[in-house]
């Protein structure tokens, strides 16, 4: 809009046109106020009824809350106004009228349940604390991209419609692709590996993953975003370093660049940046520490996967981000490499926040015969993956990588209770629209 001034930039003495939403109205009789809100903040508009044109006063005061107005006038200093200045209007245009009844109250005076908020995200994001989550999410993704670039990675985009799954058949969403069965991709795993073996060597992708998880939990979505890294000539230690770097960069960026947003979320005082030296516990040590707490009913033994409860117990024990390394080969997927001197032990790792898993990764099996064996052990038909396996016959370097849930990162950085808070339009068992 030509000549528009953001409310935050309006200075006493300026002739301005400000535009935004009617946040609040207060009619005190001879004098009335309207608070106009835009993305930069809010400003008071003052109506002195006896001194102003009736039409002008009526236009301003008849507009229902959340209507969109453009107000032209003079900015005056006013110590009693919320921001110390106010606009004395000369003309007002109603750009879009809002209904008198709203499905939720953007001023936040009336609390709304999450489903109502998700059904009305446009209105929901007019609240500072909700808008802040998505501004911070964008900042976290920017920090991740910058970190990857500093690590020498190239950003890639791989297909989301695929012929086969990689992480086990039950979690796949089937679709019809010109009369043939296809699937929504669960992970860019195989494609990013193919690119680590290309001339690009180090790659990253930030893109959607689709998982037909049956259960509704506060940390699972059916459509999530994965931050993926894959590096040729990297081992699992270097891959863990990269996961640590992206995570700490996310916290750093929020601490440095999102003060206003943290303020809106009531977190500015106690926002802590992790030091980036996350303890690396072996799976075996993890089992011992969990068992030693005596807080689980069962005694965990080698080969057990860690239940949500076990993860919580260990998270409380460790009290900061940490890695679980050296998982038994049998609980990790076929593409994870085993230790050279022990076939039962994999190079697979998980990076954990005390509340939940954030990352899974590992060094990859790059030897063709071993890879084919792995497919067969996992009950997958290597023929179906020939586009992938054949590249391991044409010079596939050792490589390692990981996938990190973007929403889980945002959720843990901001201590959100429910992962859906970190997604504009979540997909779960109940939600396919909007
Ligand atoms: P979990 O055991 O917590 O369900 P996973 O081990 O099945 O996760 P991976 O296949 O290891 O998940 O995916 C790598 C990362 O992607 C996870 O650590 C997590 O951060 C994220 N992720 C995976 N599935 C989901 C999901 N359904 N919703 C949100 N994030 C997910
Ligand atoms: Mg995992």
C-alpha cells in the first residue's frame, strides 16, 4: 500500500497513513479511542466528537473489532496513550469490515480451545504470542540453513511422491499415481544418500515427511517437516557434531534475534541456550541408568527399544540434550552401518531432548553386498530399490547423516505442550482441513 506507515514507525509531527485491524474501541462520551493493530504493533486513534466531522467519527466507531481500516492523520505525542503517541484522524477508509461475532477473540481476553484456534488460524495468529511461535519457527529454520551452509552443505529438494517406503510399511500413506499405487514419502533418506554419493557430497533438505501413525500423541503429526543432513566422508561422530551445531544455532538465533517474540511468550527472562556439548551415552549405559532409577516397572535388557516412559526417565536423569549411541543393530533400519568390529552393534544414534527424541541418524552402510543383506534381513525386496542399490556399485563413499523433526525442535525450544502449536495447519487423525 503506497505511503503506508507501520504503527511502530509513527513519530510525533508526522502526517501518516496507518493500516491494520481494529484491536479495541473505547467510547468515553465526548471522546473515543480506537486501537489499531498491525504487524509492527499498535497505535491509538483519538476521536474528539465535537471537533470532528460526524461521518469520520461514525466510520471509525461503527467498525466492528478486527475490521481492517486505513487511517490518515497527524501523529501527536500523548503520554497517556499505550505507546506514547496517537493519531488524530483526518480520513478513514474501511478496507474490510469484520462480522460483529468472531469465532475467537484475537485480543486474547477470552481463551479458546486448540481445535477452535486451529480452525481459525488467521484470527489465532493475530495474537502476539501465537504469531511469535511462527516468527521463531522461521528464525530457527533460517539458523539451520545458515549452519548447513557453514558446514559446506548444498540444499536439495527430493520427491515426496514415491514408489516405495523405507521406514517400515505400516506407516505409509498410499495414493494413486496415474492408476498405479504410490506413496507419500516418509523420509528423504534414500534420496539424500544418493546425493551424498554425487558430486555434491554434503547436502541438506528441509521438507515434509508423511507418516500414517495411527496414534494421536502430543509429539506426533501425520505430516511433519524434517531437517535432514547427509555428508559423504563423514562418520557418525561428525554427524552428531552437525546435529549439535544445528540445535545450538537454533537456540542462539532465538536468543539473539527474537527478544520481542520471547517477550510475547513470557519466556524472555529464563530462555537458556544449551552449551552445545551434549553428553553421548551408549545404549548400554542408557539402559543401566534407566534401570538404576528403579522408576520403570520392567527391567530393560539388551535389544529393547526405549518406550516413551523410559525416554522420560532417562531425560529427567540427564537433564539436558544428550545422544544415545551404539544401538543394537537389530533395532535400527537396514541402511545404518554396523561397527566394523561388532556386527551386533550399530553406529545408529538418537539425539534426545529431555522430553523426547529429536534426531535419528548414523553412519550408512555403503558396501553394496552388505546393503543387500540388510534389505533381506528387514524383509524388504532389494529389487524394488534397485534405483538406490545400484549406485552403491558405482563408487559410493562412506557417509553419515540424520533427520531432525522441525516441529519437535520448535516445540522443545519453546517448551510447547503440544506439537500442533508449532504447525500452522496440522495433519492428525482428526484433521484434514483446514
Ligand atoms: P518416534 O520414535 O519419536 O516416533 P521415530 O524414531 O519414528 O520417532 P524417525 O524415523 O527416527 O522417527 O525420524 C527422525 C525424526 O523425525 C524424529 O526424531 C522426530 O524428530 C521426527 N519425526 C518422526 N516422526 C514424526 C512424527 N510423526 N511427527 C513429528 N515428528 C516426527
Ligand atoms: Mg528415530
